C-alpha cells in the first residue's frame, strides 16, 4: 500500500490515512509524506478540517527541553525545490508559543523565514509577521521577513496548520489574511 491509494476521486478518509501513517516507521513515513503532490496536499488540507485538533505539544512534545529543536520534514506544492524542513523549539520561558525557521536548499537566497507558532482554535498558526526574540545557538541569524529574498516568500504571511496523524500535519499559506493556493505537508521527527 502507498499513501496515494488513500486519495480516490478527490475523497479522503483522514482517520484511515492517519492509521496508515501511524503504522509506518519514521523513515518510511517521511518518504511517503514527501511524495504528496500539490493537488493531494490541497485535498488533504480540506479533508483535515475539524478532524484531528493539533496543539503546540504535537509539534514539540512536552518532554523536549526548551531550545531543543524538533525537525518536521516537509514537502510543498512546488515542482522544484519542494522539500524543506520546519524546525521548531519551545522558548526558554515556556510561554504559549513555539519558535521556528525554515531550512531548505535556497535559504541563502530567501533567508531562514523565522516564525512564531501559536494555538489557533483546533489548528496552529505559523506566524511570519513576528520573529522570535532569541534562538538556539546552532540556528542561523534571525533576520526580519521583510529583508531581501525573505520579502517574496515570508513577508506578511501566515500558515494555518491542521492535524492529520500523530506525526503528520498539513498547512496552507495565507497572505494579508487571504488564502493562497500554496499548501505543504509536514512529518515530525522523533526527538532524540
């Protein structure tokens, strides 16, 4: 079986897909998720509405220490440069948000795309309107999302993230509050 067999006639049963994803080992789950097309990501985003609430603890489990990164392996809707990572951490003060940035092959051009992640009802809002005040030492320098190449990707952008399974989530970009035809899927790594 493959992840694609769950997408039939643009209909998708998210709980069955979640059970399938939860049954896979980490490497296979990441590989499967990273094969989803832009169309499949859009279908999954719509189908996931209200099915499985997602919280900050789903992105960074509560037993992960502050400022320890948790990597989410992603794929976006683009045909080229479609794989990336969103890296999250919990702030040292433990307040109700996460900090993060995007790691990918074109980071030298687009910048790290720093963000804050906050609860948003049964979803999580990944907010590029603000950047974290600090970061783990190993992360790149914090730059505003209005700078250079970041302006074209992250500036005035927010992502809505919905839960799919224990490790997998799906998101859609918005700009100035308007949904864009840009989706992505993430698969959380197991903290080490």
